[in-house]
C-alpha cells in the first residue's frame, strides 16, 4: 500500500454584497492509497479523457469531518483530481477520485 501526503481542496459558497462566489480552501493530509487504477474514456471530445478510479484513505481532523460535503479536489501525482465520493469511517475519510479537476482553487478564486 502506497503512502499519501497532499492537499485537499474544499470549495464553499460565500455571499458578499449580494454576489455569491466560490471560495476554495486547501489543507494538507496524510493517508494511504488503497486502490490505484486508471482508464481512458472515449467521449465526445477530440481527445480521450483520462480517468482514475483511485481510493485514498486519509487521516481526518475535525475540519475534514465538518466540511467533507465541500471536498472537491485532491492534489495527487502532481495534478488536481475530482473527488467523486467521500465515505466517513472514523478516524478516516475514504476518498474516491475520478477525472482531472478544472474548477476554482485558492489562487483562481481570489482573482475573480
């Protein structure tokens, strides 16, 4: 079983002056990679899409338990990946990751 250390991205909605924005927050966690697979999917686009169907088990803190609903992405192997499923198994969160994540991150969210 491979070890994991990386950032998880939480994206929540905030309202200021009647405008709703997505605000991203990143936190670092330790864990284990319990499943490591990849799959090319032929879609409607010109190029095939790379999807991973990996499962990563992280040691969660109070913030992770309170905000697991807002968990959007994980930094793994130098890229950002979508978190497609979160399972709470105290003291861990079991994360299933899918395709490449292209949404807001702390740097992008602040520019908007």
